[in-house]
C-alpha cells in the first residue's frame, strides 16, 4: 500500500484549523498532523526547522496568524512577527522539503475605496496594521516558497473560536436591541467552506501539480455587517431589534475598508472550486451552533 500523503496544519486550534480537524474523518486517505501554537510556534525558526527535520510533510496548510485587528494597532511588533516573519520561516522550511504550501491572507490588504469585487491583480494598499502585516506576510511567503498558494479571504466565521456570528447570537440573546454598522461591505466566509475548498485542491493536485499564486475565496454575495446581523437574527429566530448605524458612531482603534468584496473567479476557474452562497453557509453554521446549545 502506498504511504498516505501527510498534511501539516499549523495554528490548528483557530477557527480554520478546527474546521480542518473536523474534516479529517472525511479524508482518511491522508495523514493529518495538527499542531497548535504550543506544539509548534511558527515564530520560532529553530522549532520550525526541527519540526521539518523530523517529519515528512507533503502539504503544509498554515492556519496560524495574529488576527486581533484592533489590538494590532498597538501591538505592531507581534502582528508583524505572527503574520509576516513567521509565515516566511514556515514557507522556507516547506519549500526546502518540497511540500506544497497554503497560506491565508485577507481582504484587508485593500484600501476599500473600490466599488467592484477586488481581483487578485489589483494593487494592495492596507489601511490598518493588521492589513499591512498580512500583506508583508504574502510577500515573505512568495519570496520563500516558489509554489505557494496564498488565499485571501474575508469576514471568517465558524462554529469554533471567536467570531461575529457567535458574538451576535450571544448579544441577541442578552439584549432587546443592538446596533450594527451598515456602511462596510464585504463577504462573510464560512471557515468550513474554505477548508473544504483547500481539501478539494489537495485531493485533485499532487504537490508537484499545484498551480502557485494568489487567489481570492469568500462566500458568494456582498453585504454589510448589518445585513449579516439581520440574517443571523432571522435564521436563529431571535426577537432582538437590529439598528443600522454608520461606522462613525462605532469608533474602533483600527480603520476598516468600507468595501472589500473579493472577485473569486480565479480560484473557481483554475481549481474548479465551488463556492456556496453566503446565506446557505450561514444557515448551515447556525444550525450546528444551535444543536450544540
Ligand atoms: N478571522 C477573520 O475574519 C479573517 C478574515 C480574513 C482573513 N483571515 C485569515 O484567515 C486565517 C485563519 O484565520 P482564523 O479566523 O482561523 O484565525 P484564528 O481563529 O485567530 O486562529 C489563528 C490561530 O493561530 C494561532 N497562532 C497565532 N500565532 C501563532 C504562532 N506564532 N504559532 C502557531 N500558532 C499561532 C492562534 O493561537 P492562539 O489563539 O494561541 O494565539 C490561533 O489558534 C488567518 O491567516 C487570518 O489572517 C481571517
């Protein structure tokens, strides 16, 4: 029997990492190695090299990142270390071993002044530290791994970890009314759909067949956070009143792009990835969350 290809998932306790863990039982022809920050900190180049010297990896999927957007404004060094320098170390070690490398970036690499979904070829111009650190990370990954696949995604939620959907469900249970911004537009992304898309690519491409590049992946449809909150309320059948407010009435340390729709044609065409419509995926996630209550 042939050896099963090995998939290393870093940052495996985050939203996306947990979705890969959840998918493991559907991909028994692969051997998964899941490592959380405690087991492998990608910020430590010696630890990264030691890991790769003692494991054979066919696909490395980097789910580790510094994701607290507002905190990044005052924690610049940590944001750049986790999102830029560290992915560079991992990409280098993966490349040395000939492992395929998947890395995730963000819609926040764009300035948000656009009005049409951003394609991969448009110039980046982040408006906050998180976006800058992620853009720097993309460059380090490209520099260190000639065949890296960088997938920019947006507004990620899951039944795991902390996210907008879980926060809204909690607030809508606790409060009679809440206010949500209606002047930032983008696409929610169910982390499970993203993990499934990566597994589709893995299943259909050996490491040598991977088509490197930058790709956009987000669920289909562009909405505001207010629309997103209304849909959460409707699907969960909650009575809380949701009021639309402008971003100016909800100041945050980090500036957000006002429009960050992503054009996903490239990943759909090159990798034949099917991307579900945002509300169908939201429904699926909320049903799982309600079952867990
Ligand atoms: N969340 C979003 O809305 C969003 C939007 C666009 C793009 N993305 C990108 O999508 C990817 C997945 O995001 P996510 O939502 O799954 O993030 P997440 O839930 O915050 O998970 C990130 C994980 O990385 C771990 N981590 C941080 N630093 C690490 C290090 N030095 N070594 C190893 N692990 C480390 C974290 O561990 P600790 O908890 O211990 O720190 C956490 O478990 C990231 O690249 C992110 O930038 C996310």
